[in-house]
């Protein structure tokens, strides 16, 4: 079996030539994944601890629980930052996986287009409910 | 309520669907061991960490999609929301919840390991050691959490 080194020597891909600069958009997404990853580490672990371990865990979560939690604007901000970072981090990860496995340009565009459309809808749904939730109106 | 059942159905489809995609990825990656070409690096624990990172990422993002939709339901009042999330409160759902926590904790710690290698490349020379340290950290963080979560579910199950 040809090793990675063999393939490299045979093809000498331009991607590895010393003069080539990576696309700046990709560099920024690479950087975003690291920064958002570190922030998410804290946000998600706090979220899991508060929602799944404290008290009786998920059993105590319900409309009243959310209403009480979101009476505090700090928790709303926390949840919104968690929503935005997690969704962008997750979708960018999916984009990279799509590039790895879906080779045909048409299928790639279709799948990515669907994914981005879905992401926009989810971002709007999540943002709307975090910002506009009013226990008095919906409860 | 129909809307609640639809949202529960969506979460179910996303969970099963992402599980299937993750399994397909695993099957594709298992070919690496048989010397065929796939999306692969050099094998060993580093390769498996990469596989696990990808698989756990897919599982978590799939649940995130469903979770945003079920949370959206809170804006439509207690009747819809409480019925929707009652899915998560069934004792038999607990293993899935624990699996989600495992996926998140693994992905988080593995991500830290990747960041470490990105910014301090010489550390990657000891990648096997770091992979083992990371597995130990994962066990330390995850096992107690799993214990507490499963204990309460066991008491509610027919077995408890």
C-alpha cells in the first residue's frame, strides 16, 4: 500500500508548497473552531451540570422551570451565546465532513445548501424564543 | 397533542438518523485497518481519536438540531412544552441522555487535545501519551456523572 509519503512524493500537491497561502476564510473558520471550542467547553459543561445533574436532573425541567430560569436575563444571554456558538461550531464541522465524503459538486452544493438553510431557520427559531419568551403571554 | 408528537418524532428521527450516519462512517473507517483507501491517516490510537471526534460531533450536532426545535416549543405554552420534553423524562430515555453526555465530554476533551497540538506542535510527538491522558480525564469526568444519572433512572424503572 502506498504510504502518505509516497503519494506526496509522486504528486507533490500544490497545497503543500511552501509559497502557498491557505484561503483566509478557511483559516478564520479553523481559528473559530478553536476559540468557540474552548468557550463551549465551559458553557456546555455548565449547561449539562445545571440541567442534568443538579437536583433531580432532567425530571424537574418543564415550562415553569424555564420561565423561572429565563426571568434572569443573564441565563438568557448564556443560553443565546451557547446556541450561536454551538450551532456554528456544529454546522462548520458538518461542512468539513460533507467535503470529505461527498465528492460530486452537484450533490455537495445541494447538501450544503440544505444544511445552511436549516441552520438559518434554527438560528432564527432559537434566537426568537430566547429573546422574546414571555411566561405571562405563553403561559 | 399533535405538535408535541411531531417534535418528539423529529428528535427521534434525528437521533436514529445521526446514529446511522455515524455507523456508516465507522464502517467506512474500519476499511483503513484492511489496507484499503478511505479518509484516513496512519491508524493507531491517534486515528481512533479522530474517528471518535467525528462520530461524537455528528451525534451531538444532530441532537442540537432537535433540541433547538423542542426549546422553541416553550414559546407556545406549558401544554405543548411539557408534553414534548416528557420524552426526555422517561426512565428508558436515560441511556440516550448518558450517551449524549459521554459524546459531549469526549468531544470537549479531545478538542482540547487537538488545540494543544495545533498551537504547540512538538507536543504531537507524544500524541499516544496525550490520547491516554485524555481517556483517563474523560473517565474521571464522565463516570461519576453517569453513575448519578443512571441511579435516579434505575429507581424509577421497573427494575428499581
